[in-house]
């Protein structure tokens, strides 16, 4: 798969928040991942706040991708569901920092959506991913 980031200077600099405006890909095998939350393999919600839950969500995505023969570089789109009340500027920066750490210089496109709640009250974020593999 090849991936081209599209971030024209005529729109805001989304790279500072850890995502691209658009991604152009080649490749034919697509993977649609279910939403991942800040829960480890033992079904325990990780300690900490938004940053820690975001990192764990992305680690879970990495594990699923690895099982399918891919990695985070194959991710083209994220849908990020953020629990209402946990969308302050500081928490948005926590999400952005986690995205920048995990995706580096090749962040996927993304949508950030505020929701009234997730399946369990302690969950602050849920991340869906779409990936393109060779």
C-alpha cells in the first residue's frame, strides 16, 4: 500500500493535532476495525485519564492490525468518539499528543465526535479505524 497525506495550506494545520486532512491510498485489502476503548486484554480499564485511555485504544488497534498483517501505518481514517464533559482543551491536547506519538509524521485523517456517553461510564474515548493493506 502507498499512502499520500493531503494537507493543503488553504485549510487549518491539522498536523498539530495528530491528524491529516485527507489520505490518498493504493491497495485493495481494506480492514474496518470496531471501536477500541482504553481496556487491556484482561478487560480492565487502564488507570489514568484521557491520554492513557487514548494510548490504550491505539495499542488495541495496533494488536488487531498486527493480527491482520498490518500496522498503524496502514490506518487511513479514525473516528474518535469523546465522552461529553471530557472535551476540554487539555483533554483534546491529550488525544492529539497520543495520536502524534503513535502515528508520527504520517497521521491518518480523522473525525472527532462528542457523544453523551460510551458503553461504560468510566470510558472516556472510543476509537474506530479504517486501514488499507496490500
